[in-house]
C-alpha cells in the first residue's frame, strides 16, 4: 500500500478572517467561494475555526434580530480547531484524529504556530483515491440508512434545531408525501447571510431542488464522480422502485475508504497467516489465523474480532480492553452482545448477526457498557469477514464521551450567555416595565435546556409586600390569590424576607397560598436583590420531583440579578423623573428662555428653553456658575466683555429693568446666539437678591435680513459668489493689479460628463454633486482667491497676486486632482468627476474683464478638445484652431452620408502559438481628396457633436457584416472587438440596437467583444454596471480598454461583468527595461488571472516585449510586431494565410 502524507494533499489556499469580522461577511465569503469553513487568525496563528456546522448551531440557538448579522462579530461563535504540525503524517492517521474529534477539517501549522494550510475530508478523499476501492463496491455499502425527513411547511429554525441536535449535514423535505428537496448546511449558510427570520422561512421555499438521486446498487466510484461533477457533497439514495432508502455523503465515502484501509490491513494479515499455516501444516485454529497483535496495535482505536456464530470475542487489541476496563483474558471470555447495545442482548444475537451478514458493513453511533456497568457512547465501524469456514465480525470502536460532553458544554454556555444578554437587553429596552418584564419571562421560559413548566411570574416590592407585576400562563385563580403576597408567606414571601432562593420539588407545607383546582408542582422562588435590597421575586414552576441542580440554580440566580438591575434602574429613573417634573413644571411652561441669578451674578435656575437655546444638556452645567463667564463673555466682534459692563447684569445690582435687542450670548459649543432680552430685578423684603432674565432667539430675524442680501450676490445652490459678484470682484482685482503692477489668473472650469450624471441619477443628485464640488474646491483655495459659479456646471476661479503662469498651472493641477477623488452622495452613489480648465492671465492676455473671460473660455474649449480632464492656457493660435474646428465639423457631418468612412482591422494573436484569434475594428476617415484623417482629429469632435452614436453603430454593423462574409467564405471563426464610446453607453436603446445589428448581420453574439475604456466605466459607475449586465445577457463579451491608465482597482473590477482586460500600450514601450512598466504589466496580468479574466496587451512592437508577455502568462496581444491595422482586403488575406498554416 502506497503511503500518502498530509504534505501531498495540503490545501494552502485558506480563507481567513479576524475575530471582529461580522457574521454577514463571513457567510458571504462562504457562500460565494462555496467553502465549508473560515479560519480566524491572530497575526499568523489560527485561534479558531467557524464551519457550516457552527452556522447551523447558531441558527438553531434562536435569538434572530433584524440586521443583527451585519454587526455581530464572528469571535463569539468559534470553536477550537484541530491542529497538527507534522506534514509527513499518513492521511489515514489524520483521518483517525479528525474522526476522534468529530471534525471535518485539520489545520497544519509550522514550528512557530503560523498557519500553513488546511486538510478537509474532500482532500483526504482525493488523497486516498477511489481507484483503490475494490469492485464491485456499491452505494448501499457506504450510505447512511437513517434519513431525517421534514415537511415543506416546517420552518428553517426547526430544521436547524434538528440538524444541530442530531449532528446532521442535511435533511430531506417532503411535499405531498414525496421527497421534493433537500436542506443542507451550505443552504443554511446562504440563508443566514440573507438575514431572514429562520422562524418565518418555510422549507418548501428555501430547500435545494430538484433532488439528485442515485440507486443503491450503483458503484460507489460512479456515485462519487457524479458528486464531483455536480459540485455537491451528498446524493439521495433510492432503490430500484424509486423509494428513498438513504443518503450518501462525502463523509460516508471517506469512512468507507478508511474502512477499506482497515480491510487491506486485515487482508495483509490473512495473507501472512495463510503462508504461516502452510508451514504449520494447518495445525492452528481459525482464531489464531485472523490477525497478529502487531498489526492491530497499529490502529489507535479499539479493535474487536467476534465469532459470528456465538458472538464471543476471539481477538482484540489492548485499546479494546482499556475501553471496557477489562484485561485481555477477561475480554476474550466476553460476548459482544453483553456490552454492545446495538446487538440487543444474547436472545437477539442470531437475528442481528444474520441481518448484519447480509449488509456486510455498518457504521453508526451506539453505546458500550464498561466492566463497572456504566454505559458510554461510541462510534463503531463493523465489517463481516470469513475464512471460508467460519464468519467473523471485525469492529473498530472509538469512545466519543468527551466529544459529546464538550459539545453539550459549549452549547449550554452559549445558550446561557445568549439568554442572559437578551433578557438584560429586553429589560432595559423600550416599553413599560410590565411589558418589558413579561418579555423577559417569555425569553427565560424559552430556554431549551431548562426543565421548567411554561409558567412564571415577577413580583415587585410595594408598600411592604409583594405585588404581582408580570406573569405568563397564570390562571385567573393564581392571579387572584397571588395578586398580593405578604412577606414570609408562601415560598415567594419567604424568599423576599430572607433574601435567599427558595426551592420545592412539590407543594409542601410552605405553600400557604392555595386555590381550587391547584395541581401539584415545584418551585424556584428567587429574590431580586440590588445593593443588598430585595426589590422583588422571580417565581418559576417546576415539574413534580424536579431535582435541585446547582448549575440550573446558578443560572437562574444570574437571571434574577439581571432582573434586579432592571427594577433598580426603573426605580431610579422614576424618582429622577418625578423630581425634575416638580422643579421644571413652572419654568418649562413658557417658550421664552429664562434664567435666574443671585446678587453675585451666579446662576440659580434655568428652564428648558434656555438650555435648548444655549446648547446645554442639563441644568447642572450652569447652576451655581458665574453666568456672564459662561454665556456673555465676549462681544460679537470678539472683544472681551467685562462683567462690570454687562447691561444684562445691571438688573441684578441697580434694581433697574433692562431691555436690549442687540446682544450676543454664547452657546456651549462656542457659537454666537443673537438675542433680545429683558432683565427684571428680584426683591425680597425690599432688598434686591438677584434678577430674572428672559430672552428670545432673534437668529431667524437677522438671518432673513442677511439672506436677502446674500441671495443678491451668491448662487443659491452652492452659496458661492454669482456672476454679478464675481465680475465686481474681478473688476476690482484688475484695478488693484494695474496700480501695483501685479498679475491675475483667471481659470474658467467646465465639468466633464455632468449632464450624464444629471440624466442618470436625477437633478437632486446633480445638485448635491455641485454642492460637494464647491465645498471641496473652495476649502483648498487661498482666502484671497475667489471661486464662483456662473451657472450650470461652469465655475470660475480668480487668482490674485500670482507670480506667473507656473503658479496658475499648479492651482489648475490641484483642482483637477481634487475632482479626481470620488464623491459619495447621500443616495449611496459613488460618483467620479473631472473638468476641463481654460486659463488666461492679466495683463498678459487681456486688459479688461470681458476680454479676460472670453480668452479663458477659448482656452477652455481647447482643453476639452485635447481629451478633457486637463487645462490649457490661452494663445492667439486658439482663434485659428477654432476656425479650423468649424470647418472640420462641417465636413464631418456629411462624411457618413457620403460613405467616406472605412474600417481597418488590427489582428489579435495568441501569445502561446502565434495563432490568429481575432481582430479589433478601427474607424478611419478617407476624404474624397484621398486624405486618411487620423481618429485623434475627429473622434473627440464626433463625441462633442453627438455624431459618435451613428458612427459607432455604423462601425458595429459594417464590421459584423464583413466578418460574417468571411465566415461564409469558409474562414475559421475568430472574435471581433468593437469599441463603444461613453455616448453610446448613455443610449437608452443601446441593447436593442445591438440586438438588431446581430439579427440583421447574422453575426454570432459569442464572437463579438465590446471594448469600453476604463475611464468611461468609472465615470458612469452603477449605470455602466447595469448596461454591461444587459449587454452580457445578449451573449457578447466585454473588455476594459486602456486598462491601467485609470483606477485599476480590484474592488472596482469585481463590480463589473467583464471578461477581458486590455493593457494600455503606454506600458509596453518600456518593456522589459523599465522597472515601473514591468511591475505594472505583471500586476495587471496577475490581477486578471486572480479574477479569472483574459488579458490582452496592446502596442506590442518587439520580440522582447512578446517574450515578457509569454513569461508572465498574458493570453493575447496586438501591435506592429505582428501587423499594423489593415484594410478589410488585407486582413482577409492574412486571415486566409493563417487558415492555411493551421491546416
């Protein structure tokens, strides 16, 4: 037998998270990557593992709350992982370790404890290999015969509780009496991530369907291959008549292979025994021929060999004796039906043995009885063997007591902590005290491990006795007799009087309170104590004879402490509320702010309106404080205001009434509060003891006046200076600059693509973006500079006292960089913006405001014509350029109708073998004079005028038709890449137009690839994502063109449904000499591979560049090294030659 080690099957790609990662994110990763666990690391060391089974247990525990999984950290739901460091360990030994802990994952660490990787049952399965399994070996021999079946109307919560309690990986769901679907642990993970209430989800709507079935007599290897092909871990097993007979899981297959490993050991021993028997002349008995102890000792578990006829143990290893507490000689005198529960006793042994002989193999959990009589749980694997004369049972058993206790303890601890936390949260939550305590009782009575009757109540101390405040399931007789309970009366009164827990397992002499029809029951009566004072009593009903359990009472006393805290908190809140209501009743009845001062000008009282206007939370922040120092310490212009000069305080010293409407008080946060005030002296027996000051807020009155003034000179949306104020400031600045001989800079700025944002996201989003842009730009300019909005998406910046063009250029670069950063709008949209900037200088370019603005506007247009997102200085040549542009635009408008456009094709080649795999369609303008106008001269103009849309559609239709003709001529299918412009992406009917072109030309959709620049995708955000998804639905491919020149973010790429990245030609020029280009190109290729995207390099011109791409695994390339763009005739010739070479 070949030894396979953990080193050979180790999976080093492990999904890891931190302990603070929210459950929702963990479930998302498990769902998306279809993984059964995540590992939690502290640094590089694993500290916990969270599996699908843990997810089921978490759902089964209850306590669902809306949205809780979004913020609940994973750290509280981990369990300790099984860890090993021996990479040379045999995988069969690893399986034994995993089976002993009842886990499906083994973590491998290095000598320092750092995580190396993970081994799952699936890895063990691939390591052992189905090819070693003897044939025929059917599904029936490995399947689990016991199938748990639930109804489609059962809830997800009920299913999770069954799966958790019985440690099941799935349940089968019935509909109309027949199996219709299955709910797996992975399904629970996916549903948990979605956040729905498990109690409200019906299995009929969430189960996986249809069922994937396999017949019981199917070869096991065939069934396992079917599971791998379908990427599932279990199959439903049916008989020849279609009836449900069991389940086959990957776990069952691994068990079967492990048992086969034991069989191989047995076969080896039997072969050695046969050789030995030949030399001993068949003198030894069958018992001595089965196996040697040296072989059985290799197995860590207990191994028994049992005579099938009598049930007597004929051989066993030392571990078997240790398991039962017997010596070797004692064990060989025992019968297995005397200590193994599954055999059913001596009288049932023959029938059981006969039934097992037909099955031949069995694995299940049962109980063994030790020599002391104690029963304990075991996991046992059974196999029927024979030497031709006698039949034997080989059993491998493992004690799972510790695992059971550990699992139960963890479940209990989690449920206790969860219940306590939720009871406390309910107690201090919303609603009245009676309602909150009632819900606390509901939660306590729902604790599954407590053996309570569904009845209980909470009493509170009231006037020297207990008053029943909240109850659940009390009959009218109980409510009447227990409405008031005296101290010392009955168990509840005794608990309140003594401050100690009272317990009774039945109705005894301490139950003074009785009522007609009272049935026998037990009690826990627990005092609710806080700071040594009994505030109430919690009473719970028990079944008759229920024992007093220390762990149970400890938990209930912890609950009583939490409830006592709720009562104490409520009492304090009531007392404070009553006192505050008494003090503030009079003061808070007026809307005017009022405060009082004594003769030393210290604050003696304040009403709510005063606190609210001044921004204070409580009166204690002002009471007893020198009021002037707190709220009136400075004048409005910032000068220190002395208390001796305070007109408000004069009323406290001069017995004078005072009034004013031009004072400023200061709020707690330091902001001014303009007020109109009245100060009246307070006299006691003719002597002044202080004053009462009343004031009102006149901010709105002053703001209204200021607003009228502001609106006349500012933009109402952004509050920036408007055109009138800006021209006034510009005129003034020119006069100052002319007098002092200094320079001015004027930056005329127009936002790129703002109309698209306004149209796609709506005008409110557009307004919000303009406000955000104004805020960001103005906060990054000097105070001496002016930023104004002239209207729409036009802004202008006035730079005063600059040295020259260089300083203006630096400001323009800074503004463009600020706009390049994303803007996060309130609707959840992330928007990117850019701008074109025209710059003119005074006195270099103009001598007055009108000419300076006109020249900046001309420079702005030049910046837009150079590709946008840039700036340009004004020159006299711009006038000439403008005239040339008008002529070009006139010619361009008629060029399409006159048929002056043609399509050239640049081949795309496989980097591995140089095979032609496609071509990119490139638009060319051939004028009647024979001039071939380059795209750089007319594409931007076509976009500005809107002609790019009909041009783009013409290119798409023409290239599809030409390629379809090539296919019809017998040329091999290759892909066609066509560029889409930003304007085309904005078309509402783009998808329908594309569908029409494909139908008209008959071009196969899967061979069409639409190229969209990275900047276009980023600029249009979510709209681009939806458009690309719609295009993909037609079957076409999507590629990102010029990749690397924009954002190049892995996070952004995941948002868009793309198939290919095209590396921009600018990164090819320096390869392989330029280190920066090398790193960028290699990173893009690696990024594409990680996302399973194809990658194509543009602009490949040298053999060295091609070698670099081949070395790094780039899929394809295009460029002059292979071919320049060709007219259709030249490309068809190249296509035909390529066909000949391939043939």
